[in-house]
């Protein structure tokens, strides 16, 4: 955990782990089965991991993007985005 929650696991199934990333832009990818828009500029990207191969470079990029939101790197000093 960093400054805010940026990701989470909401279900552990028999053959998968389901969770989501908080991102500041909508990203179309086969990694996500659902994207929820939360005004003004927030998107929750839902994923399912079925095996280790699902955590590839593309998935790691999304993890890093979400982590940076958790660190609040998208907010510049003075409160401006």
C-alpha cells in the first residue's frame, strides 16, 4: 500500500484470481474483461489471472501505471493535474 489503494483482488476462484486496477485513462486491452468509468477521469480496469503467463510485460505495465497512481504521481505540486 502506498498513499491510496490502486489495485485489489476481489475474488479468488478455483482457477483464477480476479481484481482491478485504478487507472486515469481508459485502456483497451484483452487483459481487461470490464472497464468501469468513475467521473471525472477515473477508470477501474477489471482482470482475471488464470496462470502465470497472464502476468506478462503488458500486464506489468498496467500494474506500474496503477502503482504510480497509488503514489499520487499524477498530481503535481499545488494541486494541479
